[in-house]
C-alpha cells in the first residue's frame, strides 16, 4: 500500500524557507542554501543523496499545499514523470491549474486517499509545511524524511510552527549521511 512521505529540506534551526518567501523568491532570503546540490541542474545520481533523489522520483503522486504549488508555479503542470498532483483546498480556483494538478475540496483525508489510489503501489510525495501539519493532525502522514542542512537561517518559515499541543511520537528508522545534508527518516507512530 502507498505511504505518504514528507520530503523536506530543513535548516538546523527548523526553517524550511528563509525570511520573506514569496512568488519572486519562493525559498526566501538565503533559502536556496537548503537545496544546494538538489537543484535540477545538479541533481545527485549516486550515494546517499542519489538514493533520496531516486526515492522522490519513484513516487506515484504528489500532495502539496496550495501556497507551495502556487510558489512553484505548479511545476508547469508536471512535478515529475507526469504523476498527478493533488492540492487540498477549501475551494477550487477560478482557473484550472496546468497539467496533472487537481484540487480536492472535501478534506485532507479525501485528498490523501485519492492520491494513494492514483499512486497505486508507489508512495505519495508530500510538499508544504501547512499541509504536512494538517496530515499529522489527521493521522495520515506515514513518514517524515527530514533532510537536515548544516546551516542556521535565523528566521523564515518553520516546519512545525503552530502544530498544536497534540503529542506525536516518531521513530527514527533510517539515517543517511549525504554530501551536504543528513537524511533522517522518521516513521509516525500510530496510537
């Protein structure tokens, strides 16, 4: 069965984007530092970084928050290999997004179920801090792949900001030491 996996690059102080992230600078001030070595022109092909990259591209569907999708320009309608992209939202936009992007307006659980059905036996990739928190709250997130980058951004967008007071237990199930990131995989414990 498909698993929902958050892959996210994060600074040691917990930021997934630098300050002032917007459409002109989607990763904020100094936020590109988080993705050094993981940009399209220098995607890794070997070693631990290559393993992570291969896993991201092996997913059969993507779930992403609306803000993340919009800042990324909806990946021009093709995140990777033509897989469908699901965006949980309260309402559909006036214009249809490009390519395989689909809005789901009947809740996060429905969005994840649709993405998993579309992915078949492959995993589902999750993007976006807000959507990741919603998935944790709903109990539908299976794995968190935190790609910890040795930098302190000092400000920006926090991954776990406003998560709430609900206690969430995680089990560290894999550690890979990459060229410029420590790749940590955590499994979400189910109650």
